[in-house]
C-alpha cells in the first residue's frame, strides 16, 4: 500500500527528539558519536542518508536499536522510490503460461 505522507528523515527525527529536547549542540553530539561535526550536520539537514555505521552509532548513543534507524531510512527510501518520476513508461513483463 502506497504511503501518502512523506516519512521524516532519520536525521530530522534525531535533531528534534534527541538534540533539541536535551539541548545538545551538533558539535557536542558529533563528539559523542565519534564523527565530524560536518558529517552530523549533513545528516540532520537531510543531505546524507542514515548509513549502517550511523545507525549503529545512534543506537549506542541513544539506547535504541539499530533497526529503528535503518527502518526509518528504509521507509523514506521506499516513499521516494514510489513517488519518483521515471521519465519514460515501463511495459510490464508478460506472464508465462
């Protein structure tokens, strides 16, 4: 079933539910996660996807599971794929009898 509302990017979710709620700066959070400030900034500003390594770091730092972050990214990726313009039509394969 096609989802209508675009899911939140995991970086936006992290920013609002973790950083903003706990008043943690990007710089401080990046240090805790063991990544650069630039890498975290790009993540929370939706410029990069949630990699497996980032999901693992986020799970360790927040006490959540890796699956939470991977699934959030997968839902966003699925929505984007379902809503992308293909640029040309696709002809379905015929069923074999």
